[in-house]
C-alpha cells in the first residue's frame, strides 16, 4: 500500500440520504466526517440546510459544520485549505478521513489539482468592476460576463459580486474564461488515495423525497429561522441568504410571493438543483454509484459501501 493518506469521498444529490449513511459508514470504518456542503458551513442556518444535529452525529466527529457566520466570506480556496488541514488531523488520529457533501466545486478542490493560490490578480481592475456594480448594479457585470464566459455567467449567482468580478478579472488577465481555467486543472489529485462513492436513486423517488424534505423543514420552523437571521441584521443579499430555502422564504416574508408560491418554487428549485448536482458528478468516472432504492435496508447499503471501501483502500 502506498504512503498516501486514504480518503473516502461520499457524494450525491440533495435528500438522497448522505448524512445518515455516511455516519453509519464512519462507525464501521473508524472514520470522521468533513462536510463538503457550501451551506452547512454557516452558523445559525440549520433547518434550511438540513444540517446534521448533535444527536444524529452518533459521536462521530464532524468538521466544517457551522464554522463561520452568515456574513463571512468563504471561498472554494478557503474550503480547500481547511479540508486539507482536517484530513491531515483526522489521519494523524489513526482514523479514516471522509468527505461528505453535494457541493461539486468543494469536492473538486480536493479530488483534482485545482490550484487557487497562483491565480492571476489585478486589484485595480477589481476595484473598477466593484465601483461599476455599486453604481449600476450587478446586472452590468452579468452582461459583460455573458459575452466572454457564458458558462460562468450561468453558474454564478447575480448577487455573488465577488465571484462575478473574479471571473471578469481572470478573463481580462489571461484571455481565457474562468470556466476554461477550471476545466484545465481537472488533473486528479495524487496526494490522497481516493475512493469515491456516489449515492443515487430513481429520479421520481428522489423528487418525492425532496418535496417531503421541504415540508419537514417548514414543520421544523424554517420560517422562524429565516426571520431570526433577518432580525440578527443579516442582509438578504448575502451569498448565504441567497441559498435554497432562504431566498424563497425571504421573498415570501417581503410579500413578493404568497406562501404557496414560495413553497412551490422552493420545491421546484430544489429538484432542479439535484439534477444539476448529478450532471456535475457524472463527469467523474472514478465514482462508484450506489442506487440506494435497490437495497432492502440502509444496513445493506452501508455494508456494500463498507466492504467496497475496505477492499479499495486495503484497510485492516
């Protein structure tokens, strides 16, 4: 066996059952879990992100859950740095590092050699774009980006000023769109001995689970959680509050949607998000897909994954 750190990466669309499955697998493999979810990183945002609770953790250590405030910046580069630190920390304890989540770019920052540290920079140009957005709104940045990098313009949210400016800056400095910049760095990361597992299920069953999860979030107090964030003074335009489950409820609270409209839009956008997640992950041929609805019990799913990982990583 090589001297590389073993790393289990468990991915899949929203509501497929990653959290509970990963905890059972961690118990079997003496693992600890690093969340690769761009929303669960925020404190005070528990219900809308389906954040793992203390009870659900079943004494399995979790990292990158509720570690930053909703108004703090947190980039893919920040995730990459912290996750690499935690992987080392977990391994040094004699445990198996597990990365679990559905944020594609977070996962890619670990399983590919995405080098964010040497990216080009032009502070003066950045300042110009920021001023332009301040005066004319972010629409002007999106319009510019659509002309040079439609892929990034489609992917980056209109309120994510920082990333819109970054995409424009990269194009200006390199002559290449940011989307190409990311694609060119899709070289597998050789620092770790990586095993990737993807959870999936029949599309209709998944969509039913997503709809039901939204209902559970509402019953659990999602609207009060959103009100509480706004009462704490967090701006509705923050990247964190533009996340699924938050922006729709904010629009309802502001009278832009009726309650029923907000819930229907949230369910629809959550289903679309799951579809995009699957499209993203299917590009990586290293992933072993496990169709969870083809098993009779979660115990069987966990057994299948445990045995596969033990064999691939040659664990004792």
